């Protein structure tokens, strides 16, 4: 009898431990993710709750550490590391370093590893600008993370496919990550900075203060059409922009005050080449202001300015104004183009007069075909050359760090 009792107690203990270590963590993790998505980008109650839940996790995964570091870096620091005290900076740096080591060891990342590696790489660059010494081991882990995860992804694609052609589809399949803080993404910032410089060309002597008043007058005149709630939220955000600027604050991302940025965007609707869409552009500005009011509070300065700078998209006479692609957007786009490059090369090689090159093309759908290694090197180099030519189209859109990461991933499959 005692044997059965002890067995029952043991089973209960095991079940409790499984619940504590797995289900309890799952619940905390899901709550944290939900609160991060609800946060307005500042250190509001949702960000605080998310941070508390992540700190309570029994086992921290790479994505958990990445999210925790992001809350410190973006919600507390608003993307400006000079706003963080030394303790906060160390916590974020340590979390990012652990993420890199886990990724370099091939640990399952949960979130698109390329986004994490790229984001952390930019963090390391920011530290270098601040002349903060970074442990060489961390830099080495960053250098190893992408190759390790790329190799894992290639192996998974090959193991789950019967042909190289199927593996190609899997490897270059687009990945979309829910990034609540993508207003800090370097790709988004660079695109919006380009839009800002373009819109600055429109100057009619109107001061930022005059633009803000014109906007208030516009809202008052069209409140019925805009809607009372939207008008109220837009005006509250407009007052926040004004107060933030009057207090002497600037948006470090764009090195301008919010008031100046607002004035540039608002004035753009008066450009003679935008006359046909003037009111639509002003409505878009109102939408951007109202959208900056979420869950009863105003989003962070970077969130407000990003929404404003993106408001002219598809309305401005210059189709590039307002467009904002993240690193992941560009990566997916380049992946799709690389996928086509390889498929086109395979298709054209099937008609090649060189029997060895033709066999390589056939091997994509028939793994039994024997291929010549020397011809394979030649075939792969031709693909790499075309990848290089395509990447040149992104020289003014991606930073060297971004380009390096994506190029390595494209090259990895082309080298098979």
C-alpha cells in the first residue's frame, strides 16, 4: 500500500514540476508578449507588466532575453542609449550577449534570428559610437550567430525536402515577425530620414508653429467629418508634440524637434505638385496623429514622428516619400529575388550546350543525377555574381551591416 502512496505522491510532484517549469512559463511568456503588443512604446504599465513577467520566467529562451533587452533599450531609453543609466545598459547588453551565444550554438530562436542578429549588431555599433568597450567574445558570438543559424536553416530545408528545388522554396520562404518597436528599425529609420530630407525641399516660409495652428484650424473645421474621438486624440497628440519641442527635446533619430518634423510634413501638402491631393494628405496627417494615441495614452516620440513621416505614402507626387521598409522587409524582398535568380539560372542551364552544366540543373529536381564538382563551382559562381549585381540595387537602402548579413544568407544556398 505504501508503495502505491509513494508512487502517487511522486506522480503528483512530477506533474506539478512539469506545470511549474512549462505551463507556468508559457503563461507568463504569453502575457508578456500580449503586454508588449499593447504598450505604446514608452515605459507604460504594459511595458512594466511585460518586464515583470519576463523577469519571473524560470527558463529564459533567446527570444525572452531579446524582448527584455528591447524593453530596456526602446521603452525606457526610446532607442537613445545615452538615456539609459549604466545598470540598465549592462542588463540589456548581457541579455543581447546571451542571445548571440545561444544563436551561435544553434539554439532555436523563436523569433526570426536574422532580425535579432541585425538588431543586436546595430546595438553594438551604437555602443561603439558611445565608446563603450564591448567584450570581444560578444563580437565573436555576433560573427558566428548568422552562419550557425543559416547552416541550421539549410539543413532543415534539405532534410524536409526530397529535392533541392523543394529545399530552395523552403529556404527562401519569407518570414514575417511582429515587431512592435519597428519604428526603431534601422531600415525604417533610414527610409523615413530620406523622406524627411525630400520633404524639406518644400519650404514656403511657414514656420512649424504656423503649421501646428493650421492643423488645429483644419481639425476644428472638419471635426464632423473626421469624428469627435479622432479629432480629440489628434489634438492631444499635437499638444504633446508642441510641449515636447518647447521643453527643448529633439528626436535624436532624426536630429530635429518634433515640431520641426511636423511642420515639414504638414507643409508638404502645400507643394504645388501635390495640389490635387492636398486635403487627402492633410487627412493622412490627422490619421497619423490620432493613431499615435493608443490605450488611453500617447505613444513615444519616435512612434509619433514615424507615423507622421509615413503619412504621405501613396499620396505624395514622389512615390518614394513615406515608404518605410524594415530590415526584414528588405530581406524578404531580396530572398524572393534570389529565389528567382536561382530558378532562372536552373531553367536556362537545362538548355545549356555544356552537358555538365545541364546535369547540375537537372539535379535540382532529380537527386540521383551525378554532377561534376568543378562544373558545380562554375555554376554556383555565376549565381553569386548575379546575386551581387542584384544587391547593388540596395546600396542606398541598406547599411553595410545589413547587406553583409543578407548576402551571407543568399550565398549559403548558392554554394550548395
